[in-house]
C-alpha cells in the first residue's frame, strides 16, 4: 500500500472535476489500494481563501474534505519543526507545511506545483 498527501488544488479538483487531474493522480486517488491523506493545513488554506472571497466552491470546503473520504492529517509539532528545518525554496507557508508533513510522515505529495519538487520529497504530478 502506498501513502499519499494531496495538495489543496488537486483536492478541489478531485471534489469538483476529477478530469482536471492527471490520469495517474486520478487513479491513485480513486483506487482503494492507497492510503490518501488530506492535511488540516489544506482545510485551513481553503477556509481563508473562501472567507476572503478568493475561492468559491460548490460546497463549503469542510464538506468537500469530508466527502472526499481521505484520512485527515492533523498538524503536529514534528511537522512544525520540519518546516523550520526546510530550506527556503518556496514562500507559501501552506505548501511548506505540506512538504514538511509529507517528509515527516513519509508520504508522496500529489501536486502540480513544480517548486515543491525542489524539496527532498516524492511528488506525483496532479
């Protein structure tokens, strides 16, 4: 069984229009053979964007996350410590936290953000 962490944009695409995802990402997310996590950091990021009017979703982000049936990944002190240890290759704090979580939990990150591949973390193109 492989283990994955889904970035915020692929999470939205999975919930609203899975055809946007790469074939490999769509198969990975749909297949029951993999353990897929959605970070509380993504929920936090989406909530901020929704509250500021920068993101409009067909349902509240917490509903989309719950309906996706991915395992929730809480933010831990180990994740925060890993953020501090990361080189400053990317400025987005949510993406840096996702990288840290993927590294600590030994997860492959599903993303389209090419900058995240600069970190020492496995990436599956979304």
